C-alpha cells in the first residue's frame, strides 16, 4: 500500500442525519487525500461531495421496529448485495455511519473476511440495548464516538475507539446567525417564529406532523402574530402538503425545501422530533419541545429496553431535563402547545438554557473531521 496514494473506501449512511455526518467526514478525508474514492449508500449531501451511491439512501430510512419489519426483506436484500459487491472488489476500509441495525451486520461480515471496519456514531448502548456491545465487538475494528463519555464504555469492553466530538458542533457557529437567517427567509426582526420539525422519514412524519401542526394551530389561535416554519426533507413535500391542509388550514406557515439550519437559526422556539435534530437545535441555542410518537408495539419494545429517563440528546448529555419531552400518549397537541407557551413567555429561562447549550457546544467542538481522519489513518496504517 502506498501511504501517499488516495484510499478507496466504502460507506453506508442510512438517513438524513447520517448523510449530514458522513458528508462532513468526507470533507475532512478529502482534505488529507484529495483523490479519495468513496462508494456505497449515501444521501444528497454525500453525493454533492463526490460520493458514488449505489442505492438510494431512502431505502434504509425506517422508523421503529414495525416499519423495519415491513421493509425487512428489501433492506436485507440490499445489505446482502452490497456485501457481495464489497467482497468482490474490496475497499481499504468500510465506514458504517450510524444506522446500526443495517451497518453492524454488514460490518461483521466484512470484518470476518478481513476488510477493516469503522463504525462512526456509537450506538446508544448507554441508553438502551446494552447487549449490542458484543455485536459491536464482532463488527467494528474501531468506533468513532461523538460524545465524551462513550470511549470509556468501549475501553472496558476491549474495543478500540476515539472521541472525535460532533461535526455539527464544528459546522454550526457558536453565535447563531439569527439576523441573516431571518433576512434570507423574509422574516422580521420582531416576528415571533416557531419552527416545526417532524423529522425526515416518511413514517416519522406521518406520526408526528399532525401533532405538531395541530399544536401550532392552537398557538396561532391564541397568538395570531406567530410565524411558523416547517423544513421539508427531500421528496416529502407530497406527504406534507395534505397534512398541512388537514391539520392546520390557514396557518401562517412557510414550508421550506430543506434549510433546517436556517429555520433553527431564525426561530425563537422549535417543536421537534427526537433525534439528531434536537442536538442541532441545542447547538443553535434554541428552546425546544421534544416530541416522539411511533407505533405502539415499537414504543413498547423500546421502553422495555431503555435505561435512561431521557430520550432527547440535549437532556442525555446534560443528564437532566433541560427541555421537556412529550412521548407517545403524552404527545397531544394541547400538551405540546402548553410547553411551547412556557418558553414563549419566559425569556429568562430561554437565556439560562442558551448558556447551558453554549457549554455543550464547546464540549462537542473538537475538530471532528481532523480527529476522525487521524483515527482512520491509523486503521489504514498510513
């Protein structure tokens, strides 16, 4: 292996958050190796960075156990075909980005055949399904961890890992560009703006968007001057439009094609699906109401395996309820609207929260692309 030549690697990122994380990692890798070849399954941000995607990313984007079971045969077929292709023409390293239910099985097969494997984004073994650490041991040669408490867990289990920080903490400025975002979105400085963020997966949007839209309707009836933003993930506009018509007709709502970071920079408050987006909202220093609702069976199974009282990343990192979480039956439009009112009416609480989120931002701002690239260079022996 020529240490100065550009490596060829394979990656899989299974949904919009993974696409964002992988695209930021690819940027760092290309700084070190400009001729890098990267192939596999990725989204539009990765493709824009020169990634060669072999299957559409949305094929892997499922929400909860029930949705995964419905699409199991197709997803398993993609994983088998991808594994066959990678073993026939081996990359120097495989990087699975999040999506552990898909990636760990693929990594296990590749590692057993001698392909070095790296898992980027530790599965939440500290929150639920801790037994997966044995699966990770069989699957990953190295784990790139986003959070500072994770490497100790892997060290105890004898798994190589590196804390790399969170790439979003590097990308998002410490001082959110509120004025510029509002100008770009046609919003006034004095407008009170609420961002509705029901997720990026179809099944997720079907479960959450009606609740968020109905809550927005309740708020708008009490406070007619409110402005609402709803960033729409690629390909989901035909799903969102009828939901808006059914649950929030006449709402002063601006639908955005993507542009979720502009929405977070511009808003005063976000009503948001649990997931990576909650960390993005924290990095933008925005108060939020976290909402989560999925098929009852998926929720029952997840609840049985959970270890922590929190589901939102900001609360998990703080190890306390910094922001409210409304889960499953508690996620009613009335309850969501009530929590939103508390933030809108308490500027001092919003300021205290922003200070906590600023500390969190500094903790996670580690130069992720450089740290991750250094770790990958060690795996590659370069």
